[in-house]
C-alpha cells in the first residue's frame, strides 16, 4: 500500500526564530500591523510504501527523528493518509 505523509517542522517555542522575527517586523511595512509573532518552519511531503497506516506512520516518525527534524531545536508533527 502507498501512503502520503505531510510533515510540519517548526523551531521550538523557547528558541529564537530570526527569520520569523524579520517577517514579523516587516508586517507593519505592508500594512499588516495586526500580525505578530511569526514563526517560520518547513513543510515536507513524502510517500511511503508499507503494509499498513500504522507501519507507515512508524517509518515517517523514524525519518523525522533521524533526518528531517533536529529535535534539539525543532518539533514536528505529521499526518499519514492512504493514496
């Protein structure tokens, strides 16, 4: 079976996010003063061949822990669906 995973990786809340801060500071320049505290992360989509959704989720979690997210500085979440 084939599954699609959508993964979001974000900097931990306790850490500075210089890119997000720069975007937050620029919002006023384009007339969007209501927007603040921007955090910038990454979105990853991948496909997994597995016998079940649970096994696919295990593989995605393993990929996040070993390569896609630096757990010292980032958190991650993901969803898995059959395609």
